[in-house]
C-alpha cells in the first residue's frame, strides 16, 4: 500500500510541477525550458508513464499489465513524435538545440569532459 501512495504522490508532484512551469498567457509563443523542462522534454508524459505503470502494477497486481504496456507504449511514441515534429516546426533551431541537450523522459547525465 505504501508503494501505491508513493506512485500517486510522484505523479501528483511531477504533474503539478510541470503545469506550474507552463505560463498560460505565453503558451505556444515561447519554448519553456525551466522547471522540470530543464531536465527532460516531456515530464508530464513521463509522470503518466512512470507513475501510471507503477500504480497499475500495484493496484491491479495482474500480468495483464505487462501486455497492456506494449500498446500504450506505441500510443505514447506516436503522440510524442507528432508533438515533437510540431514543436520543431514552431520553434525551429531553438527546439532542436533543446532536444539535443535534454532527454525525453529522463535527464541526460553528462560527464564534465574538462577534467
């Protein structure tokens, strides 16, 4: 039961943090790269994928979950690919640079090569 609440709390925190980082008045006019978006490009979707899978695994306790993950994965891949194409069209080089600097769902860990 503790694990279930962990996934629910993780989901809530990530979604709220993601939404607070999106300025309502400037939506679609300015590329947001602050808050959780400085770490990864899709924190909102990551919250659904990570926490949703965790909650389903704990709550349902079913092997059916394993078989449902595959079609859900393909839906997210398709949806995110379309969104990224739109953002590349909208913001051009700025979004391309942002894509290279951040991971989709996980932060990119980089070593300091100057040492």
